[in-house]
C-alpha cells in the first residue's frame, strides 16, 4: 500500500481541524480549499462533481498562498509545464477565478487555439454559477464582451 503524499495529508488534516467559520476563512484565502469545499465542476462525462484537489493542484495553491503571505500585493504568475489530463488547466483557471472574486483583476486565457481559449473562458461563467462561497460578486454584462463581475474583475 502506497503512502499518501505529505501535502495531501496536510490538506486533509487542515480541513478536519477547522470549524465552519474557519473553513470559510480558509476557502477565502486558499484556492485549493475553495476548490474542494465550494466548487462544483463538470467531469469528463459532463456531470457536476465536487472536486478533490490533487497533489499538483495543492502545490500550485501552496505557492500562491505563500506568495500572498510573504509579499502582499505581489502579482503572481505561474507557468505550468505538465502532462495532459493532470488538472492544471482546470485548476489554473480556478485560481484566476478565485483571485477575481477576492479583488478586482484583469485576466486573459491563452490556450493552444482560439477555440480552446474560448471554451476555458466560458468555464468561468460555469464556475460563478456553481460556487457555494458567499462572494456577493455576481457575473455582470460587460460592454466589451469580456466576462466581468460586480467588483470590477474582467476576463477575456
């Protein structure tokens, strides 16, 4: 039997140790906790599921959380080189969405072709519709055709 990676154990222990108010605060601060506790995403069959962050997703979240704690206000850019089907595209988009809910940002999705960029950008509306966190930051109509939220965040 293989041992669970240490980052997964820390994530599980963290969730188990917090009360509801602390979980809400953690979901606000951590893309991984928000992803695992508040989001529903479509699986490969088009069904909505509650995701469980994998090792790569937990590591990306940890980098973002560490940068926020050590360098408040720093713009974080992460370039991910990865194998296919690792969940990095889904989670990277979620990290941008999570940040857009926290404060006004401008984001852009760049994929291998325009069709895939448009598909990923459309997923942001789906994230807004299937997010249980009380952001009070609804998707609004933007005159330029970009995804936009009430707090001023925009995504193209």
